[in-house]
């Protein structure tokens, strides 16, 4: 048995999802003639109360197109120092849009409205013009942390007062919705654009969707083409997304519960220095100075258990759709019996 807890991106389509994919009606999406893609886009737009949605091959591309929609070259995006758009999208904001990032030193990837106010550049001509605030929910580097919705509302007020765009990287927003018992309509009413991922918690093989109102989304399909993201008979992938929306959202609570159980076992291990609070499906923990990250990872690898190191003594575990109860029991037992 191999237990892969490196990411929730390692999942494979369930047999039922594969059936839905193979039964999909498809067409040429470049001509906007793929009925399954159009159905998925219309459904997710409706879920968020937005008028427009566009399917993308990756969350990074959806985020990068959103940045392009909101900014002009030389402008600046406010985001947290842990933000995915800054750390894990290959410098795309500067490459594709010619913008820089003003980094906020938040808590676990989250910041306050007051910090946003302080990060907005003065109007003098020699400053970069601040044009966008970007949020990530849940926060990846923050250990799957969920934002306080009231703080998001306060940040929206700052955006309105300063004519700033407001984008949500919702790669794991589905996890936050389940954990906080919030709704897509709440988020759709707050953000100008939202990207949601289908290939993480929902278990699809590929795909993210960017939603927004028609005015901001007007050029989204052109930028997707410019970035090389247009596809043809992509309805096979969109069908997986439709299936996941029907069957894989509520079950995210199982992933959250397993993550918390893992955290409880880690807390008892003498080699663990600290564990980030666990709200969703990500567990980030730090080792004591006497234990090397590579040694810990390899000790688990010998038991066919795979996790990921983040550097600086921190490691990450991510529970997901393919992480079964049998795997969970085996992993917990393996943790309890680790020897160094």
C-alpha cells in the first residue's frame, strides 16, 4: 500500500467520474461549441451569482488572467507574503502583466483591512499605482487556514474606497465553504473575480474556473488564448467538474476530520516542535532542531508513505479523496511507531 499525502492534486478520477467523462457531449470549445464546458461555466457562474465564467486548464492560468484583467503594466498587486500568485506561479504576475507585488506580512497567509490601507501606495507619480488586492482562501502555506468573512468584508470596503480590484484565489475555497458553513453566493457578492479549482479537493483530473461579471470578464477569453490556454473538445474534463460539484463537496469534511486526527497524533510525538492550527485538509508542522527534515521524510518513505518538505524544518501533509480509511489507520500507526 502506497500512501501519498504530498498534495490533494494526486487524486485520480473515481470510476463514477470516469463514466461521466466518457459520456460527455463535446464540441470545439475554441468556437464555444462544447456543450458540457458551457454547462459547467454557466453552473459555476450561477453558484457565485456572477454573469460570466471561463474554464481554464490550471488555477495558475486562471489567477494570471485575473491579474491581467485587473491591472496595467507597472502597477502593483497587494497580497500576502505566502500568496500562491507570488510564491508558486513562476513570477507570472511580472511576466504576463508587468506588475509587481506589495507583500503584506500577515498571519498564516491572512491580513487585515488596516494592513491593506497601509500597503496602498501614495498617489505621487513616482510610486507604482496600486490597482488590485488578492486573497487566497484557504491559504496553502498557512496550513489550510480559512479567512474570517467579516475581515474580507472590511477589506472590500477599503477596495471600494480606493477603486481597487478584488480577486480571490479560491483554489481550495470549497474546503473553506465546508469548514466555515459559508456559501458561494456570499463570496460572489464580495469579490470582483474568483478562481476555483476542480483538481484539488474535488478530485478532478484537470481544471479551474474563473468567474466574474461581464464587464471585468470581457477580455478573459482573449487573454486565455494569449496565454496558450484555449482547448478543443474539453467537455470530457468539464464533465468531471460537473460530477464533482454534485458528489465531492460535502465529503470534504472527511478530509478535514482525518487531518485533525493526524494533527492529534503528531502532537504526541517528541520530535515535533509545533503544528499549525488545523481547519481543513492541510497539516503543516515543524520538527525539533535535532531532527532533520530529510530524515523524517525518508523514515516515512520507507513505509511507503509520502509527504512533502517545505524547507526550514517545516513539512506538509494534505488529506484528499484518494486517502482511504485503511490508509489513514496505517499512517497513524506508522507515526506512532516511528523511530530515529
